[in-house]
């Protein structure tokens, strides 16, 4: 008996390690085929489940919900850290409309279609709420693999919308689940009031926690650089937990906290972002693997036709029409509106939300879970496989110079007043064709590395800058305006 627990733990860790390694190993092949990486992880989980070749028995919806919630906290916080505050301000109004009225309209349209296909209104409304949110990570994984860069406005809209619309979908799902158990528990006006309060509390709490975190981090000196990401991880947990305890939206709070924290000067910014990026990917992989384990392929046979019709309706009708209408008051070209409507892929959030009615014991919730799984898989595969082609066809690619292949950053213990930024040498710049010794750099500024044709080289005063080069310049923060007069806007600037 003394060997039972170590053996059980070893089996669990070995199984998880094998699934993780297999998923990551096949991720490049899946991306080349235009399949969202999350979908690959989900398939691996299904194959490893009780009806797959792995035969792993797993049907714990409560554990999946808790782990899924923790994973979503890490994913949203990482998304917030990587959302430039300038992009947030530029598209906040249209993204907010999509994340609120757009979610409600998408949920209503999908519910109407589900009722038409045979579901009762209670289940149909629940289904519509569950599948109403989008996942930008699924879109950008496909774009990254294909080498396509979107225009800033389109990219920012997709990113900010996906960070804001999860809380709305979660609140709607929770309220409609309560109504399914006790009809008449909440009226439409009560749900609307609850949504407004939770969103307001979440936004205020996230802003306050993010600002407080920036203030503390600017004044504390920790003995090791690895402690700074541990501190920001604690901030993410606090940003979710505190507003949730007072009936606010913890998911909105953690995303806003990430945006506010990332928009300021942080010590060891590079290591903080790398750690949270790794945690975000690990969370996505683990979440999709667990959700895949919950799926029983034999049960999908009962809902495949309804699931296919709903997925096609959501992808071709509901989402595009809602987005076009929501963005009509804003300055988006019709091609941009159509593109945003088409690539609103579904991720893990709908499947996590589908566990809420199951845990609550709502009637028909197991069938609803299977339907949601089918809608997410089909809805991710069809638009996901066409993202590169549609991007080129609708002309929403970025016209800006390509990003440098090498990502070189300074990981400093504090702001230190100095940073390194990459600048693209365009033919129109006065410095194109000039020797470094001839360029009037600010005092103390210098080019540390030049990327040319995918190769890095150390420059000298006689080095001539050529169009297409990426130069990495170390300079004081206050010298950035003068450098921009010479080299233009730095790559990846907020």
C-alpha cells in the first residue's frame, strides 16, 4: 500500500507528459495545414480518452471546470500583457460593442437556429450563450504559421474583442443555467442589470489592481529575477479572485489588469512576458487535452447532424451578420467587417462553459455538451483552414515592413532609462545608404546589431545601412523621439 500513491502520481505525470509532448511535436504540421493548434490538442485528448486508443477514463466535469477556470485566468492575463494600451484605446469602442451587444445578438441568433433544429427554448438559449464568445489565439496561431500579418486595426479589434467577450458569455451562461433549473428566476432586465454591474466591478477592479501592481513593482527590489514573474502571477490570481468574491467579473478584471500592468515600465519585462507566454500556452494545451478526454465519440453520433448545421449557421450567417451590423457605426471598410465576422473562431471557453449546466444538473446538459463540442470543432476547422486565403482575398494584410526575425531585448532589473528597439530601414529614409559614422546619433546611442537577410552581424562605423535591414539601437528612453526622426517608428512599438 505504501507504493500506491507514488505509483499513481507517476502514471498521471507520465501520461500527461506523453500527451503534452505528442501535441507539441505535431503542432507545426497542424499549423501548416491551417488547423488551429488548439484543435490539434483537443483531438489528441479525444484519442487518449476512454473510447480512444489511450483508454484513459476521465469524466470529472467539476475538476475540468476548476482547471479550465485557472487556465483561462492565465490565458487572459497573458493576452492583456501583450495588448498595447494604444491599440486598446484605438479599438475599445467597437470591440466593446462586439463583446456586449455582439455576444447577445450572436447568442440570440444561434438560439433561434437551435430551436428551429429541434431544441427546446431553454436548451437553445443556453447553447447560444455558450458558443457566443471568440478566441483570438486560435486565429493568430494560424496567421503566425502562414506568415500573414494583419493590419493593426483589424488585429487589435480581434484581440481586444476576444479579451472582453468571454466575461459576457460566462455571465449569460450562468444566468441562463439558473433559469433552466428554476424557470423565471431572472428576467431579461435582471440579467442585463447583473451583466452591467459585473462588468463595471470587473473593469474597475482590474484597473485598480493593475495600477497598484505597477506602483509596487516600480519600488521593490527582489533578490532574484525569477521572483518578478511569480509576483505578477500572484497579481493575476488576485485580479480574478477579489472581484469574483464581490460578484464582479473576474475574467474581465484579470484581462484589464494585464493591459494596465503591461502598459507601464516593468522590471525584468522580458522574462515576465516570456514566463506568462509559456504559462498561457501550457494552459491552452492542458485545457484542450482535458476537454478532449471528456468527449465520448459514440455520443457524438447522436448530435452530428444538428451540430454541423449549427456550426455552419454560426460561421456563415450569425457571426458575420452580427459583426457587420455592430461595426456599421464605426470606420471599418466592408472588407474589414466581413473578415472580422468570418474569423471569429471558437476556442476552449465554450467547452468550459458547457460544463456549467452539467455540474448544475440541468436537463439534457450532457447532450448540450456534445453539441457544443461539435460546434466548436467544426466552427474552428472550416474558418480556420481558410484564414490565410481569406486574409489575402479581402486585402486585410498589413502594408507595413516585415517584423525582424530576431527578437533581441534587454532584460533589465529596472527601467534604468535605457532600452533596445528594432528599426526597419526603408528606402525613403535619409539614413538608407549612409555609413553609421555619418549618422547623427544622440549622445550614448549606438547600433548594437544589424539583421540583414536573416543573418545577424556586429556593425562598425564603416557599415552602410541598406534598405531592408533591421537595426537594433540601444539608447536612452528620452532619445526615442530623435531616433524616430532618423529611423521612423520602431518595430513592435506600443
